C-alpha cells in the first residue's frame, strides 16, 4: 500500500468530553494567569468582530490570551497536554494512529484548537506534523487580534491541502478522521473519510455515503482500519 496522508482532528475525535481549549482556559485560570485584562479583551473581541464572524465569533476569539508571553503560554501548554490531554486519548484512536504509522503513512493533526496545544500533542503522539489556530503576537506577547490561521469549516480543507503539499502527498487519496458536521468539506474531499463519535449531522451524511463510523465504546474494527 502506498504512503498516504492521514489527517486527524483533535476535539471530539482523539478524545471526547470537554473541548481542549476550554480545558486549557480553566487550567490557566486555576494558575491565576488570566485576569481582568484578558476578560475585557475577550468581551471586546465579541463586540468588535461579531459582525464579521457571526455565530462563529467565539471559535475565533483568542483574545483571552492577550498580554501573556508566548514562552509562558507554550510552557504551560506543554504541561497541560502531558497532564490533562494525553491520559484522555481514546484507545481506539491510539491503535489507529499506530496502524497508520506502521503502514508508513504520514499522520498529522488538523484542528481549530490552539497551536500551543496541537504542537506538543503532535510530539507526544509521535506524529509527523500539525496545523492549528495560530494566534497573533507582537514582540513575544500575544495580542487580542483575530488569529492568523484558523482551520475550521471550509478553511480546514484549505489547511489540509497545504499539509499535503508540504509532504508531497495527494489530498484526494488521504484519510481523514473527524467528529463534526463542520468537517464535511474536508471529509467529502478525501478518499477515506472516517466519522469518529459523530454529531447528528455528520452521522446522517456518513450513513448515507457509506463512510466508516467509529463508536469509541465498541472497540476497533481492525478489518477496515487501513482500507483492507
């Protein structure tokens, strides 16, 4: 089997439960890294950018990090991923990642979560690359401006294409794991879409199209894991 690109979502796919960024925000709050400045910045972001981003403005709002040093957030995120995220990765997804690596595939994370989360998670899982939300910064300090990149919805397809070009692989021959109807643009484009614990919209489309659906409670389907 020839080498393929394997695109893996994070929230709702690698693990269930609370969104990784929300969990990280609480992690920062418990360590008293977020205060009035960050709260006011986040509130102002909603007012300033809601006309442009509409109902998705909350997903692009990273202004709660405004004023924090990049080096500090990066270090805290390293600890957060190690302590809070890695223990929650679904066993079936760990098995799938291992099978893809053994097959020689290029496995990458593609998510709208923060770069500070995706990068150490990529290293911890021994994957090949990542693409995530890149926050704006100035002189080593995070700002309240909209992110430079935000792989979400149709934009996720564009970032998936960029990853494929970077690794000289075809997106139309790729495998993609995701959980949300917002990922349909990407899933509909790749050769092998896999719906992991999907929401209602994605489950409906997956059943109509005959895509593989992974129920994390039932264990792996090894016969279909790599398209055999």
